[in-house]
């Protein structure tokens, strides 16, 4: 963001214009909130940098609109520099030291303490102020608007640096930052608005930005659709590997989801002992016997089976490792693979054995760990040291494994070995239900079978999974995600598709 600001200023846009535009956006949201609650009294908390500068300018604009505005400053105004100093100088109303400010009778607080320049944990005085603000908000149910990002949230990682403001609204500029999307930062933002302040979108092109909000524009042009002249084999054939007789449900969920995600055919490779239970519970999914790595290799000799999903219900064992190696075996045709659950955990004691297989695989490989599986498999990428975010960790994992890493959770990150990454926003917590991850694995496999590129298939699957949950609403169980996928397809492709 600092680079985007700098490039814009160098291209001739005065930096004060950027600050004025930022303040206009803040004042607009503030007056909307104040009108809704018929409030008039505003307290603006200003910090020592340009975030505080935005606060001073917003204070001036709101005062011009006849609101009763006071400013409380964390640093004495004579210690401010540059634009922040100019902004403070333009404020002629009430100004008091933040430590002495009183929230009594205030209708709205604007938090302009720290923005993207936050470089370390808040010092004790700032923490005390932030904690007092949060307590006042909880007790009075009055509103807080944060400028750029709730103060104390790290804009890059989403971590809380000592303490952080709990906002009802956050107004950010130009582009949403990763700290707004990743947990716990996201939970502090309230409603997020992104305002244009005069930075051109072409600025990003020269910066080689590779992190995206996971939204249809990222992958929609590549979304597979059935062709008028197609048949089921042109839509791809996904193979899902089942566990033993008492662990078959997970793979069946994956298999049904792969079909609903558009694969033309789906076959469940089942141990002989589980054949009867699998066959009796499935109709459109085919079931074939396959015992152990040798049995799986036999089924895989059919190269039309161009995508494989393995892991759900598989069991943690050496045999599972060998089945994964059979699934990833180098061959002439580009079979894609998605590895989940026990296909990952089975390699806990020797992750490099898995990386050898993923790196040598003939086609795209997607791994779908949740936080527990990620910690087991990517211990060296997972440490909390050096303020590294979930985005950094997923990217590191993708680099070491040479695979697309779909790191699940409320803020699912998909990372590719080339550095591209997407972050899912706003997934329903109802997705935290047994079998939901198995369904996601199946959707990825279904899209890979239709030859969608690995990173795009994984991102698209995460979005469809989350969108299905949103459309279904409360009470969701894993089966409902599968049943709701047609609605998601209709939304993406229109009624006629
Ligand atoms: N031209 C620009 O650069 C623009 C910047 N804008 C605003 O400027 C903000 C970034 O401004 P700055 O880079 O000045 O950074 P901030 O205002 O976020 O904070 C930086 C200041 O706080 C101090 N600081 C950092 N961490 C601290 C801590 N833990 N405890 C105490 N002091 C700490 C730094 O030494 C520095 O003085 C953005 O968030 C945005 O609100 C907008 O006005 C748009 C234009
Ligand atoms: N609090 C949450 N909010 C949104 N999505 C969640 C939340 N918790 C889990 N999920 C999603 O639900 C799915 C759960 O997958 P997983 O942990 O593998 O469960 P299971 O093994 O039971 O299928 C993942 O897609 C994950 O991203
Ligand atoms: K702020």
C-alpha cells in the first residue's frame, strides 16, 4: 500500500489530495451512521502518523456538517510530521490528549490511531486506550468506525498487536488488505467498505500482486461448462478412493460432490470388504473393487480416469502412503490428484517422502489440510515466529511441496507454488460440520476432472462450497452442500447453462 501511495504521488497526485479523499470516505460513512442513530457527538482518536492525519481531516469535514466533534490525540500535535502535521494544523476545534479523553455522552468514535504503518505491538498507554474504547462500545452499544484498519490489527497478517479496536465499520482505501481478511483481524473490522481515493488500478499491474480475494472474477472465465457436442467422457472421470467397511461415508460424500461439481463420471475404488455397503448406498457413482496399492494401481491403468481424490476415511497407515504414491506415480498422461485427511496424516513422520511424490506427479496436485493436518505435515512452515500469516504459511507449504495448498478454516487460503494465492471471505461457520471437508475434496476433484487448472480449481471449489452453505443457511449438514450445488451453478452460469 505504501508503494501504491508513493507511485501515485510520484505520478503527480498531491499526497494531501489522497488524505482528503480518504477523509471524505470516512466522513460519509460516519454521517450515515450518525443519521441512523440520530447522534451528533463525535470523538476522533488520532495517532502519530498519517492514519491520525486522516482522522484530523475527517474531524474537520464532520464539523463543517454541524456535528459536535472533539479530537483526542495520542501524540502532541507538534510532534507530527508531513501530511499528518498539515492535517492537524487544519483542525481548529477541541483538542485534548488521548489519555485524558472521556467517552461519556459520545455517539460515535472514529478510530484513527494506527493504520498500515503499525510496526510493533501497541505500547501500554495505547493498549489501555484501546481497551477502554472497546469496553465503552460493549457497554453503551454505540458505534466505532476504524480508519483503514482497526488500530492494533496488523494489516499484513491479521494478527492482534497487543490489543486491537473492535469496530462496527472499517473504511479502507484502494484495496482490501490481507489483515482485513485473515483471522483474527477480520473479526475486528465489522462492516468493511473499500473507498477509491484516486490511486489507479494500473498501479497494481507493475507491482506484480499475486494475492486475491477469492471471488468469481478470479476463475469464472475458466469454469468448465458442458459442451453442446460433448459426452460424459469429455467432462472427465474422477476416481475416489474409499476406506474400509466401517469408514466409507467420507469417500461417498466426496464422490457425490465430484459428480455435482460436473465430472462426467465418478468411480469409487473400494476395498472388497466394503464393496457391498458402498454399492448399496450409491446410484450414479460407480463402484469398483480395489484392494491396497496394487488394486488401486490396477484401477488407475485406465487413463480416462483423469482425476483422483484420496484421503477421506482412508486410515493412517503405510498402505495408505503407498496408495498415495500409486495415485501420484509419474506417467505419460496428466492425471490430477487431490489429497486430503489421512492421505496427508499418513506422511506425518516423513513429509519429504510425500513431497517427492507430489513433485514428481504427472498433473496438478491439490492438498487440503485443516489447521491440525497442516501443523502435522508442514511443521517447519507452521511456527508462529516472525509474525508470519496464514497466507505466508500456505505459500511456503506450496513451495516446499510443489503442490497447490488449500489451507482450510474460516479464512481458507489457497496457495500455488508460483506464489498466487486466494483468501476466502465470509464462509458460514455452519460449514464446521462432519463431512464438510470431504465434500470440498470431492468438488476439487470434480473440477480437476474437467481439466480446470489446479489453483483455479481449488479456489473455485472453496468458493462454491462456501456459497452453497450461504445459500442453504442455518442447520446445514455436509449432504446439504452437495444438494445445494445446482443452485450455485445456476448463479454462476445463469438459468440456461
Ligand atoms: N499518502 C499516504 O501514504 C496515505 C496514507 N493514508 C493513511 O495513512 C496511514 C498510514 O500512515 P503511516 O504510514 O504514517 O502509519 P500509521 O499512521 O499507521 O502509523 C505510523 C506511526 O505510528 C508509529 N507507530 C507504529 N507502530 C507503533 C506502535 N506500536 N506504538 C506506537 N507508535 C507506533 C510510527 O512510528 C509512525 O509514527 C494509512 O493507514 C492511511 O490511514 C491515507 O491518508 C491515504 C494516503
Ligand atoms: N468456523 C468456520 N467458518 C467457516 N468455515 C469453516 C469453519 N470451520 C470449518 N470450516 C470449513 O469447513 C470445512 C471442514 O473441513 P474438515 O475440517 O476437513 O472437516 P471434516 O473432516 O469433518 O470434513 C472446511 O472447508 C473448512 O474451511
Ligand atoms: K485505525
